[in-house]
């Protein structure tokens, strides 16, 4: 049974934002989810958004969303529409709409690269994540807009032997089962040359001993991944386990390219304070550098 029942697709009227539409269509087809298309009318909005005229009048918004819903219908998917002109920032309004509509996945475009992509991720995805347990699918932008194809033939789940990272597993199981996709469970164990953080100084003082320890960690990682694979194999999902050595983000991105991965599924925290939370995080760096969609599962906050 899928963990997703309704998708919320925020749109701003731009062609770039529509890069997420084909993903929503395919998710609905394969997972049997309902779809809600949503537009937040911004007060004092600029004249254009990503090169397209900004929608500011209720009649414009209604007409636009109706046109997108009609396109969904042509793809064999029924979509509801919602809009509002409430006060407050767009990110908070999307999060509130997701809650009211009972959405359990938000699908949106990252809107560009570098600072702009980081801004949207921080203001929208982070706000949605911080307010509950709703996963967020971030789709890279494309000049093709709604014509951008979405496939899910193979997905990768980065793990690190922590229970927090394992939050991504139920999401990955559900998605892989719906798409009949193959799953790669992956871990990256650093080398003496690529290790960072608190262990770096000690490692370089005793490189031979550190290399032996890291080799042992790689062997343990393989055993761990084989255990985690049971959650997928038990559902009849094709699953492989891969352990690589190197710098985590660069290595994971190289693996996704070499293995022709369509989707990255990983867990992430959703705390407030964008600068403090995402700085240096693996999730943020993967989102900033990946050309593949990234599905983020929310790590629950500690009780109390």
C-alpha cells in the first residue's frame, strides 16, 4: 500500500514551475494518488516570474489552473485546483494548504540553480518539512516545462547506518513498488584522503591504522545494506546494495550518473533556521548539484 494518497503541486504560472507537472502525472498514475494544483497569489508581486507574466488577478489564476487541470485530464489524471490570496509568505501558505488538503507529498520545481535554487528550497521545501512529516519531491527545472519527461526505473537510497537515514526506506519502498523500479541502497565510506570533520586530524596522524579502520567500516556497511535490503526484497522489489569509497556527495552523484538513476530518495531534517540547518548538509549539496529529482523524507523531530 502506498504511503502517498494526495499530491500537492504548487505553481506560480511560469514555464519553469511546470517542470514538476509530468512527475505529478506519473506519480498519480503509478501510485493511484489524487492531485491538487495550487497557486498562492502574491501581494505586491513583481510583473514577471522566471520570464513569464505574474498571475495577480483571481480570474487569471482560475483560468490558468483550469488549463493545467485540463492538461492533466488529457493525460488521464484528474486534478483539483486551489488558490488563495491570503497574507503571509508563499512558503507558509503552501505548507498550510498541504495540511488542509491532506497532502502527503509536495511536488515542486527547484526553479533554477545556485542561489535561486537554494532560496526556493530554503523558503518552500524547508517550511513544508518543518511543519510536519510531509515529504517533498524537488524536480530540476527544464525549458520544456510540462513537456519534461519523468521516469522512475531506478532509484537510489543513500544510507549511513543511522535510524534517521532509514526514514527514507518506507518512502522508497512505496515508490519503487508503484513504478516497479529497481532500488540501489548505497553507502559511501571515506578514504584517508577524503575523510572530513572531527576524524580528519587523527586520521592523518595515523594513516595506516585509519585506513584499516575504514576498510573494516566498508565491510560492515555491506552487511548493513544487505540487512536493509530485506524491506525491499520482501515486497518483490529488485534491490542491489553498493558500497563506495570517497567523498560522500561527489561519490553519490557519480554513482547516480554511472548507474542511470532516475530518482534520489533520502531523509533530511526539517528544522527552522535555513542557514544553520542546511549549511554543509549532504541533502543540500546533493540538491544543488544533482540533475536528478530528489525526494526528501522528513526526519521526525525528537519527542518533547
